[in-house]
């Protein structure tokens, strides 16, 4: 069974940084596409970033230049480094995985339960 467990959420001030982690288990991690999504109250869930098995990355326009997605295959862990955080970045952040890699708009197969990120101004 695929399991994804996020950690690293918390409260930071605008302009600050935070790194989220997603520990994956139950599947061949290195062969999957991994991604981060977020959902703020009253808004739809949006894709933030993804990283393919070959290391290629895709970012939402709203986070380009500020967020970095990476993975450590040896540790089966996905990361999202968030810099220059803005109040609009506040949301529940979810880790996701899929055998394919069809983009941020695709409905992915496996999901974590989320970790909350709050940004104060």
C-alpha cells in the first residue's frame, strides 16, 4: 500500500522560508512522479510543483523562482523548499504520487493527508 506522510508545515512570517518533506513507502519510489499540491480555504486545489523520475521539474507560475521541489531517492523522501513566502501561499499542502507524470492538472492517484502552512504578514 502506498503511503505518503508529510511533515514540516508550520507558521512563518512573510518573506520567510519553510521546507516540507514527504516520506514515501509501499512502492518503487524512484520510478514514480511526485508532486506537491495545495488548497486554501474557499479555493480549489492547485498543483504547486512536480518532479519526474528523471529529475525534471515543473512549477506553477505562482511559485516559480521561489519554491524548489527535490527528492532523495535513497531516503524515499520528497521535499518542497519554499522561500520568500507570501500570505497567499498559506494553505494545506499535500504530497502526491503517480506511476505516470501527466502534469499538475492531472488527478493523481496517491495522496498524503496534508500539512498546514500558515504565513503571517
